[in-house]
């Protein structure tokens, strides 16, 4: 799955917008990974710059994916 967002929207406002994008990403992941087998598989995030901040926020919001931030 590839996920994109409008970085101009995030940069123009407050930190809460990063939280909004992270929650949108989590909602998409929960919608796609429906079966028990799908939810049991690890998730690998590849992110750069602001995307890394979004992924880190995902790990703070929901510990279910068990993210490892590198």
C-alpha cells in the first residue's frame, strides 16, 4: 500500500494536523487489514522527513502495529 498526504496542509497549521494524518493512515490500515492473518503480519513503513514524523505519531496513537522506528 502506498499512502500520501498534503504536506502543505500539515506545515501551514499546528501539530494536531500531523495527528490527523496519522489517524487517517491508521484508519486505512485497519480497513485494509481485516482478517486475523492480515493483522498478525508485521508492517514495514518506509518514510522520509515529514513522513517519518507521521509514522512516529502512528506508533504513539496505536501500539497495535508494534512499530520499530529506525
